[in-house]
C-alpha cells in the first residue's frame, strides 16, 4: 500500500520526503490518524489515486510547512483551526475551489478557498468513577467537590481552548478562571496531556476537552462522559485547503470532493466529529443541539497575546 502513516521525527521526515516525491496527492493533517487513514484508503479504492500523508499536531504541521517554504511538498492541508485558513488566504497560499459536494455545507463553514471537513466542540470531560458529582456547567468545576481535580489544556498550545477562554472571558470576565485557579485546577499542556490524568483517575474532569477525542474514548469503554454546558461553548471547524503551489491540483480537488461525499462524511462521523454537511447524520450532538458562544475572530486573534498573558498570570498565582 502506498499510503504511509508518517510521524514527526527526523528519520521519518527523510523517509516521507522520498515517498512524497512519487505521491499523487500529499496531505498534511492535524486531524485524527484513524480519520486520514480511512479517507486515504476510501479515496484510493474509489479513484485509484494514491494519498501520502503526514499526521501530527497543529504546531508540527505548521512547522513543516514553514520549513518547506522554499520547496513545498503539501498539496492539501487539513487544519484543526479555521484561523489557519484565514491566515493562509491572506498570504495567497490557497487555491480557490468550491466542491460540488459542498452544496449542503452551511455558508459559515466554507469560503472560496477552504471548506470544513468536520467540526468539533469543546466540553467538560468528566470521569463518572471519580467520586465527584456530575458537573453540568463550567462554574461547577470551581466548587469544593473539584478541588485539585480539574485539568485544562493550555490555550497557548490548543487553538480551540484559546477560543473557549477568549469567548468565556469576553462574555463573563475572568472570575470563572480566577475560581478555577483558586480551586487548584492544573494547566496540563496540550489536549492529550489534559485528558490522560482524567482517564487514569488521577483527576476528575477536563475544562475544555475536545469532544470527539473523549467521545472516541467513551466508545472504547473508557470511564469518561462528555458534557456540553447549557451556558455555551465554542466550535472548531476543521478546514480543508488546496495549496496554490500544488502540482496535483485536479487530484487534490478530487480528494476534497471525496471528503465531502456521502462516503467521506460518513467516515468523518465515524470518528465522532460533526460532519460538515448538514444532511449527513451523526451519532452525537450536532451544532443545532449546542449553545454556541459568539466570538469575533478578528478581535479575538488581534488580542491573542494579551489574553494568553492574562490566562498565564491567573494560573501562576
């Protein structure tokens, strides 16, 4: 099989570079490994076109693209943050393309140069075996029952967590985060570092867990429940983009079409992400089932440094 799962390492990078030279379409993705593996296999079976992919964290994917600026390799990028699509559009790095399969993707999930593959949301991930009462609201995690039992992903490492922090701080001020810090909540690193202590029973809940990761753990029998506070949360559309420099643009367009096809969106839903198409079902809460906090992306990212500094100062006390 041509498809190769390449992890971020120096040795793997050398292997990848050699394989990418003969790939039909090269995809970089910050999404789940199982998702890109299944999409690549399904696309190959349907079209005969090979996919090579590099799956890593958002930071690792962005670092690779920057490092390859003089000799770009990637044809299609799947990011975990819509801010990437906005940034790359402004740089002139994206090829305008509207897939015919995007007709039922809501307008707020597509532009001339990007379309959502799927959507995740942030939630409380709670361990029912932790001996703590079931939380229903963000503020429940500031109570005595959760003293020293809550983790948060670092918003400096997780774009989705940053948007949640910014949205909550904008709508409620910083009292909620002051309460979490006073309750000895721990800023644990990236998303996995925040979730693992809860899965292992050392902590009781994650404040701002990426929902599909916890839902996948729940499906595997992990002691975890995903709770969406009624007061609101944020969503994280995951944009698919074709790079302007791609030498395989027709095949890249065909891959985007496949991602948005019935089969591709069923694979997305199978990973517990919300499908981008509004006419595709999923066995999980969808956008219409959630209260979405308003967020002014331009203003939020313009003050990103200030927000991160306030957050860091809050939890350093």
